[in-house]
C-alpha cells in the first residue's frame, strides 16, 4: 500500500508532557507541527495515582492532567495522530521522514519525546501474567485487588507511593526490595512504615511467579539474600517498580543512542543531527519527573526555533 504523505515544519514523536510542551511552544511561535502518539495522550502521567510535586497544582491525578493537556492542544489546534512510529529516515537531510505503517510524515525538524517504559523482572510467565496479576500501574489496576493481597517490588519513590496507594484498597501489601536501603524520599518511607497493612521485606528477591491453571498469578517465591531462605507468598497482584527502559528501538539505526539506549543530547537538547532533538524521559538525566520533562520540552522547541531553516509547507 502506498503511504500517505503529510507535511509539517516539525514532527514531534510522543505525546507525553515533554512532547506536548514542545508542541505548545512551537505552535505559539506559529510553526506548524503535529504530534504522533502510539498509545495514550499524556504518556506516563496516566499511570500516576496522584501528582503533588508540580508547582501551582496542589494535587491532581494523572488522568485529569491528561484531559487538561488534551484541551490545551485542541485550543491551539495542534493535531495529534495516533500511530506507531516505526522508523525515522533521512535525518541528515533537509527533508526528514517519519514513517508509520500507513503514513510518511515529511518535515524539517523532529523532536523525539518517546519517554520510557517500566522494566520487568525477566522471569518465566511474566508476559503471559501481565494483566492477569502482574501490573506496572497501581492507579490503573489497583481496584481489581480490593481486599486482596498484593506485592509491590522496588525501593524508589514510585514503589513507595504506589504501595501506600494500594494499602487503601488491598488487604495486605508486601513491599519487596533487594537491598536494605531505599532510594525513596524519607517521608514516603515513614508513611509506609506507619501503615498497618504494608509489610516491608528487605534483602529479598523474587525468584518465580506462581500461577493457576487458568493463568492467573497466585503467588511469588522470594529468597532472602542474607539467609538464603525461600518463602512462598500468596498474592493476587504483583506491581513492578524496578526501573525503566527507554523507548528507542525505532531509532537504533541512527547512532544517537548511548550505552543504556537513551538518546544522547547536548544541554540544548540537540542530537548530532541538524534539527533533530530529544527531550524528556528518553534522554539520560538526574531526575525523571514532570517538571524536568516539560522544561526540556520547552528547551528543545526554543533551540529548534534558533537553529532552524525550515522546510516550508507546500
Ligand atoms: C507510576 C508513576 C508515577 C509517577 N509519579 C510522578 C509524580 O508524582 N510526579 C512527577 O513529577 N513525575 C512522576 N512520574 C514521572 C513522570 O510521569 C515522567 O517523568 C514524565 O511523565 C515523562 O514524560 P515524557 O513526555 O518524557 O515521557 P512519557 O510520558 O513516557 O511519554 C512518551 C510518549 O511517547 C509515546 N511513544 C513511545 N514510542 C512511540 C512510538 N514509536 N510512536 C509514537 N509514540 C510513541 C508513548 O506512548 C508515550 O505516550 C511518575 C511516573 C510513573 C510511571
């Protein structure tokens, strides 16, 4: 099938907060742009139960923030196309091409804002039990485990925040971490320790998932790294918060990835290619938060405005 051609000055790949911020800055400077998004507008914020660290907003859940962002894009008449970007071609040329299954987007500038996804434990049955007990999003799936037993794996802010969220729904929450120290903020650790139904198990690793004949998670086997003692935990849900993998497979041929597969950029968000930028969680950085993603989205767009000799739309 022949691909449809669409032309914009700038194509933004990914409609998370970083990509959306770039689009807002570009459109307000009268530069035509579109966003291509493969799943859900808002990206990772849709998986967040509550956001309480964004200035000016006391507390908001991720879905409500996404709806506000959607309204803002509609008001600015920024098109969002729901497609999976498979490849980017001709990055070194004036007219660059962003390829999806059915379309070819031609543009002079590209902002990559494809974010990252949660990492799994790479144990047997993990894929088939995802959505059948294994989850990466307490906010999305927590209600399924009302009055049931669940485990949360991890030791950072996300693990603690979501364990606390789940403790208001589930009967019991095991928080399992392979170290005896945590990366999470101290106030979250304190709150989790004060909770009556959160049981923290440190120095423990998950060895296997147990499942029913019907292919639902029924439990975990964990091992204490200090004592080497194994323990079977019967749980209906297991929420994984053990790190992330950048969404960069489709850029593998471009020579812009570092050894961890994040996109390499300078401090102004430029990649090595003229008018190709990366922003938000897809770059390697100190802090993966909404405030940093929106800040980088704004920097990428304003750098592009300075660098550009745009390919005019016909
Ligand atoms: C559970 C959880 C809780 C969090 N809590 C907080 C919090 O309280 N406060 C805070 O500040 N931050 C929080 N964060 C972090 C914050 O959500 C992220 O740092 C931020 O949303 C990243 O935005 P982004 O735009 O860079 O990437 P993302 O939100 O990951 O967006 C990238 C988008 O690109 C799309 N995409 C990927 N590949 C393609 C492709 N091939 N084609 C088209 N589209 C593609 C994805 O579908 C996605 O929508 C939390 C994150 C999680 C997971």
